[in-house]
């Protein structure tokens, strides 16, 4: 069993923000594989199903980005999923918009959601699918940027990015070697 957790913030206010790209990808996976996120427990929305033949739990921690660790770990513990079988999908300002990278373990690189996960699990041994959102220009604060919406040109390509992320998740679940997705 694998746990795939997309990071984001709950509430309509944050739905289309850059910071919520992890939630958008989980929603896409839910629809594509018929895995409804119809369970609410541990301050998370989640559902059980399969990606191809691999049993998975798709989850959206609903404790806000900076507190993503506790709900994610509670789900993993409840379903007896080892930290090495957890895949976290999150935004990354250090990657160009639309770039997708897979990483098997590591530090938080300044991402507060990933920091919360590392602190809660006591380890950075979970995998990450990093979704590039680019950096703000010099005039915009990082917080305002990540909590802002994609500009119209970017929003026109977000569905393609989400689809590529789905392909990456499929490859990861099939244990295929993937490097950079694009």
C-alpha cells in the first residue's frame, strides 16, 4: 500500500493558488482512477483504491500547508504504511513553472509543508514529486506569490502539468525509473 499525499490549504480561497497544486493533482488522480476522497479522518480527506494494480491511498491533509505532517503521518500509521512508501506532491518555487522532478528523499529546501512532514515523521525518507511554480519577480513577496493564482498564460498550461504529474505518479507506482518528467 502506498500513500500519495498532495499538499495544499483547505478552503475555496486557496483552491486555485500556486501552493495548492498538490491538491489539484490529487483531485485529478481521484477522478482519473475512480478513487473518491470520501473519507474524512485525521484532519484529512482521503480515499482508497488502485492506480493500475497498486493499492493506494490518496490524501489531502486539511490542516493547512504548514501543518501537513501530523495528518499525513496519522494516515500512514493507521494503514501501516512505511515512510518510504509515502509520496508527497508539492509546489516548488525553485523549479521553473511546469517543471516536474521526482526525489526519493531529502531535506525541506525551505518548504514549510515538507518541513512539517520531516519533523512529524522524524525523517525525510519519503518520496516527493516537486511541481515547479517558478519564483516571484523581485517586487512580490514569496508568501503572496505562492498564495496567489497562476497568471492567465500559466493557468492555460496547468492542466497539461497536472496530466504530466499523473503520468509521473503512474511510473512511480510501477517502479519505473524516472528522471525529470519534462
